[in-house]
């Protein structure tokens, strides 16, 4: 795979092979011309290079095409950037040592068209990262700065719910790993809290607890946090102490009330009593902590990690559904499924008529029958992301979802000159 700088792309240029961003995400299929708005989006999102193999087809003035081989390009990391760190460093380094790469991954989801929502999402991550940097370095932090993040997050989720879910599942930002994970967990926690119809002040407390749930990790030795492989019993005990550290920071340093501090203290407790740090169970665990526990688990499964690929939203949801009241409160889990659906927004699915579609809206009353947009119809015709038909599976009784699929299946078939996707 060869990298082609975005700066050399021109409207009307086509490629003899598919063009990808970050290896697995299709920009344009083979032979399809790149539009100026595609190039503008790449620049807006901070993407510096696309990837392809084979030859670049440049447009000529006389209407004929000229083929050129795409020269391999190497994007060098700036001195001190996270690209020079090991994968473990990139994921686990304290916030002050991380460098953001905004939107270095692009998917085919429509939510990326909403630039204002995307900017709001990044802004939340950046502001929380600054808070975490200050806590990590001992700089005094006023709770008001965190309250502002909480308020903006709740407003953004209410206004752009589907977009924010799409950003989480699409891996829109790399870098800022702790703040990104915490913002994502807070977004999901807010959706659950609102689905449970908690009062507004409690929703705000849940969001604040979710934003700060892992702040205790900043108090652990770097060599333990960054260790790859198994932990010794002593090291595991240190890791399991991070909720206690978080509680002290939230309650004693930031001066939040007990209602918020208990969320960070108990977010690793389990419904069956096998969690930590105090092994409490059932309804004795604060409702906010039970909500954050579900949101944190889902976020961890769908997020890209240096040592593994992210899990499809559907597979992550299946894992949660198999819990059987061991780790999670069944009522909280039910609320999460109702708000997210079995196939979360952005999921790529195969229909029983062999068409491929993307989930655009979930329906709480019927989690198996969301609204979808066709990407590849039953005859193999590929649609651009905004041209396929929108179908409500709740009313189209003859159609149903056969299975969830990975975007790689589509891009691989496209590169082979066919759009067929086999049923499981």
C-alpha cells in the first residue's frame, strides 16, 4: 500500500485501485473520480495522505486519461510527537504527553457531514484533556471548568445524538486517549441516564462522574499503567486502587459532593458483588456507577487500541447481552439497548435480500428493526453515501437483518471487482 499526499490530489483524478484512508476505510472505489468536496473534507479533517496500490489516473485536457504509478510517500513524525512512541505509550501515556490527530480515520457514515457537531465533539475532548493535564501536574482545577464541559456535552448530545454516537463508533479522533475515552463514556452514560428518565440534576452528576471516572489512573506508577502483558498480584492490586484515588481527587481536590464522588468510586463494582474496590452488589451500587459501568465497557470494546482492532458495535452489544446479570444491572443494560439498538448507528448490515446497508436510526421499541440507508442494493449496484434509499425496517416487513458485517468485507469485494457479500 502506497501513501499519496492529499496536497497532490486534484478533482477528476481517479485511481486504478480503490483508495483508502487508514488502510481499511474506503474513500473512492477503483476508477471513480475524486471530487473537490472530497479533497476539501480530507483537509478539514486533518488527513494528510490516502492509500492505494497500482496507478494513479490523471485527467488530461483532451479528455483522455494518463496513468502514473503512485509514488510511495512516508509521513515523518514531528519531533516529540506520539508517532515516535511505542503503541503502549500512545495509549497509556499521561494526557500531557499525548499529541492529537484529529479525524485521521474516515468512515462512510453520514454523521461526518455535520461539521458543527464534529467540532463540538473535538472541543469537549480538548477541554477535558487540559483538565486532566492540570490534575496530573498538580495545577489547581476549579470544578466550574468541568461543569462547563458537562453542560456543553449534555446540550450537544440532545441536539446531535446520532452524530455523537457515530463519532464514537467511527473512531473519529486518535490521540488524547484518556480524555477521548472519558468523553465517549460520558456521552453513552448521558443517553442511558435520559432513557431511564433520571432528573436533570442526576443526569448532570452521572456525566460528571463519567468524565472523571478514570482520573485515579493518573496517580499510578507509569511502569504499571503502561505495562503490556500480565500483571503481578501486587500490580493488579495497585490498578484496582485507582477508583479510591479517583474518589479522593473528585471529593477532596475538586470538592464535588458525595453523589458525584461515589460514581467514580464504584464504577468497577459488579452486580454480582465480584467487583472492586469494596465488592458491593446489586442496588447497593449507586445508579450512576451502574450506568458508567455499562457505558465504559461498551466504549472499551468499540475503541481502537494499539494492540487490537476495535470491535463492531453489534459484536460489542452481543457481548453485553451475554452478561446474564453478572457484571451489569439488567435494567441499566436494557435502557442502553433501547437507546442504542442491537445494531448501533453506523453499523453495516447485510439484509436477507443480499443488500448491504448502514444503520441511520435506532428504534427503542424494536431494536432489531432500525432505519437504514442502502449502500449496495440486491442487484450489486453501489450507491454513494447519500444516494441510497432510506428504509424503515419497522414498516418493511419483508426485509430483515441477516447479520452485521465489517466494512472490510465491502472494500475487499469492491477491490476485487465484485460487490457480493455472502451470508453467514
